[in-house]
C-alpha cells in the first residue's frame, strides 16, 4: 500500500463515520449557524461523495510531498458558513502528506467539537483542532517553523491587512474569500433552466454562500416576464425554523450581515429601486426578497449580499453586461444562460484554468464561468478534483519564491498549493 492509499483509506473511514453521524451533523449545523435541515442534509451527502473522489485525484496527487517537508503543518482557518463541506478542505490538504492544524469559526463550536471527536481516532495528531482566537492562531502560524503555509477562508478586508506579515515571514498564504457573482440571462436562454438555477443557487443556505448569484442581469426584452416568474417562485419558498425539514429559508447567522442587508435595501429604495417580493426583516430572519431596477451604484450591487436578497437589473447589449459584470472588486464565479452572445460573453469573463502569477490583483475576470450549467453541476468535485477560487479580492496566493514575493490568482487546488 502506498502512502497515498493509506491516507485515502483513512479518508474513507472518515466518510463512513460522517455518514454514521449524519443526523448529529445536521443538528449541530442547525444549532450553531441556523442552516436549514434540508440544506445541511444535502451538504453532508455531497461531502461524503466528494471524499470518495480522491481515488480520481490519485494520478494528480500521488507522489507529492508537503511544501515544508516531511512532518510540516498547514494552518487552516475556516469560515462559519459551512458544516460538512469543510471536511473536503481539511482532507485535501492532508492527502498530500501535510499535517493540518484547523481553526473553526467561533460560530461553529458544536460542529468543531463533533468533527474533532470523529477525526481524533482516525487521524491522531496528523489533524488537530485549535480553540485559540483567530488572531492568536494566525500569529502563531506565522512564527511556528513547523508551519509551511496558511490557508484561510473569510473576509478579504480582514486578511489583506496581513500581507506585510507574510512578506516578512516568507510563508505562503492561500486565501479563499467573497463573491458578488453575476448571473446573466440572454433572451434566447432556456428560461426554465435559468430560473430553476437562480432560485436554487440564490436561496440555498438562505443566501449565505460565496457562490450564490448576487448581481442578477436579465435582458430588458424578457426582464418583466422573467422577473414575474422569479417573484412567483420566491414567494413560494417556505420560511421557518431551521430544524423543520420543510423549511427553505431560516435566520441568517451573522447580525452584521443582517444590518448590512437592511441598509442595502433602504438605500436601494431611496435610489429608485423597488422591492417586489419580501423585504421583511424580523431579528435575524430575512424573508426572501427580490429587488428590481437595481443600479450598479447601489451598495447591494457593490458589496457582498450574504442573505436571501436578490438584486436584479435589466441590460440591453452583450457589451453592456460584460462591462458591468467586469466592473467589480470580486471575481469568484459567473453564470450565463443563452446562445452565441452568452458564449461570447462567457469567454470575455473567463480567467485562466489554473492560478498563475499576476503583477497585481486582477479585476474583471472570474475563476469559474458556468455557461448554461447549474451551480451544482459546475461545482462538482470542488476542492478535490475541481480547482476553485477567483480573481480580484475573491481569492489569492501570496508566496515568496527565490527571495521574491509574488501574487497568484485564479482557481486552485489546496492540495497542489500546499505541496511540491
């Protein structure tokens, strides 16, 4: 048995234990972050499936060694908006021989305890869990000679401030952050497919995903009809307690996100947009909301909307919508539906297939561009066999090579970027 096969066997043991603790994972996610039962159940099942995909990744990963050499560690900082999918991030780093030191978000204390209890008998000290503050965890990672690199999920504003510290330490930083993803529908699109994907991708996890559609561009010739159908579907979403398997929209986990969305809606109305569905906020519960006639100057189009609120806007030409889609600080994912014009627009928005050095943060390109494909289909195998990540402030790599600091951007595999 090769070292890779040995690690893969342990990952399969992990998949089996997650399956055995499925209901407890769901319960902890409901309690910790208010995700719905149905979303978390799907996430658990998807994560188990992805853990088996390391068999497909073997030709790519077998024979790679940890970036810092045998016995070195990667420090992994996780965001709160996830439960079972976090296992793919952890194991992707482990599968190339790294030890992993994991810091869960403070919002995931129950999930962290459950995850640690499952991992310890399987992985021993090769995967450890920290209860320190995020600040202390990062400081120690930067000074610990056993740590080769840091992988972090979270807010770009929080981590951009650490660039000088990484330059000084010479350590590698792999960052995965926010998105304000464009969703573009041309008049010759399969409107049923576009509508179905929009409702699913926008409102899963009550809108709390980086890859949810955020800026929704609909061609003016179909804007009214498409919006009417979208509002009809949105109004039928079931709002309720997260533990109820029927619930589709539950309270948002972050009070800051709620406050930001409240301000975005108030500003949008003041600037001439209309709320055509929802708009009610009760505590942390944001009822599914659709805004029409949004403009690019509105904060709901400029800043990430981390909740069940859809800002929609019409466009007239391919050239216009490409220009508007590109004009943003985030470049994680873009979705387009339609024929030849959609295909041409997708080509203009697409970045490179894998991350690469850039002279500076690159804006106006997207790491994943899905043409007439659903979010679920285009994200299949993420972190295991599909490289993910973006441009601008959606994600980057800082590294020092031969004494020279550089930035890389584009989709990436954590396994590849933490090994040699």
